[in-house]
């Protein structure tokens, strides 16, 4: 089996980012981004997706975290697209429900090649610590645009903003793990009647 890994560097006037991704990892995670709550959330993706993920970023955090968070999402999306290669043998679809105390979220995704996001999440406050919750959408939108994923994220219940965010990222990790898993019954096939993803 070919290695499903990628290393992507993205350098702009606003951010300098490097992402290393192994889809067939064990959940190892390392990050140095200057955005601690995002690091905590990305660790949930790695741990629950069993991906090895390393993210380093230097951004214009003296302005705010927007560029850094969005560009990290973009770079992870690029790494995901490269690591998936031709997508032969993948399950393609993934879904997960994850609870955390009173919060419950559902994530459903398709490695369709067509970027799209439906994000139905209402947070109980505007910030979690210093992190602006509206940046979660920017993170996922940047990712799906560059990975070519159709992504539906729904917060079904929840009062605590931290719990809501954590259920979203854990569910995303588990859904992505399901979708990127290789199907032993179809290793040489694309999961599409079109013959392309």
C-alpha cells in the first residue's frame, strides 16, 4: 500500500504554515500555532480520527486570529487532498454523532471532490476564552474548499460553548476516519459510478 501522507507549506504575507498529515497514523498530534484553543480542537481530530497531524503556524496574531485559523484550515485541506491521492479504495462517506455531557453534535461528510459546507451551529457565547467562535466556520470552510469535501455539521443540543465545539471536532475526526478508511472489498475501485471523485 502506498503511503497516504502529505507535507504542505503555505506562506503568505499574513501567515507561514506547515502541516504534516498521515491518514494511517495512530493519533499523534503536535502543534505550535499561537492559538491554543484551536490546537486543543485539532488534537481531537487527530486523536479520534487516528491521524498523525503536525501543525506549525506563525501568523499576524497581533491583528487577530482570523488569518491564522483560516489558513490552517486551508493547509490541512491541501494536505488531506494530497494524502488521499486518487481516492481508490476509500469508503468515501463518513458520519458520527458525539455527545459531551449536555452537548450533542452530528457530522456527515463526503469525499466528493466538490467543496461545500452546511454549518448549523449556535454557540451560547461569542468567545471561548480568547477564541472567537465564528472562526470555527472559517477553519472548516477553508479546509473543505481545498480538500474537495462536502461537509454537514449540526449542533443538535448544547449549552456550554466549549462542549459544543469539542463535540463538533471529535465528530469530524471520527467521520473523516470512516470516510478515509480503505475498504478491503474495493481497494482498486473508486466509490463512484462516474469513475471520478
